[in-house]
């Protein structure tokens, strides 16, 4: 497993899924919970997407699918432009809907909904802000990823552009882990990715938070 950003080609080792988090937004910098709010990339975020796209293009992906929210779709568009691949947008890959938490900073969430926040961090099933459970996010996102994966050639690579929370729940579901353990995955920095590889016993985590030297994780669940 790598977090150094080294890009390697594993041709001949089964299908791969690259789960790529979107670039930076202003709400990431402000540590506001975005959820399904449609916030656009900052100039820094666009630059991150272009840099990462050059790295990912070297892996010769076969297909690109993204959340239909602008921050993910615009990130994915940079890779589509380099590779000439069509970009498919899927509502099922959106970030967790978090109700009244959306738009609040982490400090405001803790101040106003401290017990709920603490229960979520303990791994309890919590509808943050009255929104979705993490298992419900996995219920809608993982099947989208698998549906597109099934269309790949035997050694094909799918790039999925989504959001920190949705990527974490999707990885947990595809690896067959219980939901209370999904938080064990460290957060993804903006425009970094994780790689799942197909093995004889199912999906395996090959890389996590790859794509750059370690940077602060800003607003992972958005």
C-alpha cells in the first residue's frame, strides 16, 4: 500500500478501481460540511485536478465515472480531456446528505450537535443532521461502481471521481468490512485516490491516499 504518490502499472493483474477525491473547494478550506451542496472548485482545486489527471492518464484508464456534483464532475473532466474518454455522471456517487449539518463548520457542528457528532465518531449508526446513514450511502454508491466495473475488460481500470465520505463507505463495502470499521480508513486529501484491485477472494486495497506527498485532509466527508 502506498501513500507516496508513486504511480505504477499493474497490467495483467485483474481489474482495478481508482477512487479519486475531487479537488479543493472554498468550503474545504473553511472546513464546512458540504454534503450534497453543489460547491465548485477553487483555482487551487482546478490546478490539483490537472496535476492528478496527468498522473492518472499514465495508467491508461478504460472508463471514467463521477458524481454529478460540480466539484467531482469538473475534477473528472480534466482526466476525460487528457484521455479522450467519455465521462459518465452518476447521482448515486454524491456525498452523504447531512441535513442541517450542511454548510456548518466542524466547530459549529460540535457546538450545536455535539452528542450526535461524538456518537458518529464512536462508530454508531447516526443520521448526521437528519441525513443519510453511511450504510445507505454505500447502498447507493457501491452498486454504481460495480456496474461500471463489470463493463471493463479483464485487466481494465475504472476511475471513479467522488467525495471523501462516499469513497470511504464504498471501499468498506467492497472489501466486505463491517460498517463500524469504515472510519478506520484515513481521510483522503483533495485530489488524492485509493486503488482497489481484483483478487481471487474479492477486492483488495492496493493504495490509499496516493497522488501526492502527505498533506492535511480538509473536510474529508464532503
